[in-house]
């Protein structure tokens, strides 16, 4: 097995030996958590995915990390540390690109996802560096207005996929944020799968099962397409 060298701390679950056309799934935790959090979902991810769970670079306390600091104003408006966000986004892009290269997995079989603040990072990377991945996976998150002006041209986003899901009772990042993401993505050439679940700021089994089914469909469709293309060349 390849020993990955990445700019961020991580945990990994490799694909089974001999897996044909492996995929890469990169996951990012929410604020105040660490790489152990979403890595606990790895056993339920389709086995053709090499799963990486990254640790955010900014330490808040023991076992507690963030992709960037933020504050909430009395009006409810959120202010972020833009320098930290940009630094984290660059590190994540570097980690995704480097992991895919070291594992020999092309961008068309890479999915980058996250929960809450990790979902912010995944969405931001899809919009600004779409060449690094085939799809984004965003759980209970929001769109940073600071990232919108940095969005790649529409042609670079063409054919990309996005899983977007949220809890109807989420009192940390309200549902309106997910609806705003869906509205923002509508004019872009990205295929969005949007789902709402009767949950709070958490990933319940029903949401995870639906997400896993989406991952399965992504990888299976691509595998069938690859096989058909190979047949046509005979």
C-alpha cells in the first residue's frame, strides 16, 4: 500500500487489493472536531472508494480543530477569518491533488465532501477548483459569499455533480442556507442532488444511506460508461 505524504493530518481506509478503477473520497469534519469524526462513516462507504478523512489545520483545543475562525454578530451575520479560509482551501486542494496523484486515481473518480464547516470547504473547492474532482458532497453547510467571485468559468464546472443535504430542524446552520446553495447552483452546469431530512445538525442513518446510494450510483455509472467505451474500441 502506498504511504501517502500530504500537507494535512489524515486517516485513511484503502480500497480492497485488486479493486478495478478505484475512486477517492476525501472528507472534512466540522468546526471543533477532528479527522476521527467522519472517518467513523468509512465502513459504510462503498468499497471501491479509498477514503481519506482530513484534519483541519487550525487547533482550537485538544482534539478540536477548525478550517477557519468565525464569529456571529448580534444580527446573526457570520464573519470569517478570510486569511485562514484561503489558507485551508489551498491546503485542501494540495491534499486532494497530491493524494489522487499518489494513488493513481484520476480527477474524474474523485469526490470531495464534508459536514458543516467541512462542507463549506468542499463546496468552495468544487466551485473554485473543479478540475480536481468529479463531484462534491455537502452535508448541513452553507456557501461563503467570499468564494462566489472566485468561481471557475461555467465550462470548467460542466459535468460536475453535487450532493447537497440538510436537516429541516438544523439550529446550527439553518435549512435556508442549503436552499440558498441550491438556488445559487441552479444556473450552473452542475448536476445537483438536493435532499432534506427531518433532523438537526447531524447525519442520521437515513441521510447517510441516501448519500451512500448516490456515491454508488456515481461510481457505477462511471464504471459502466468506461466499460462501454472499452467495448466500442474493440
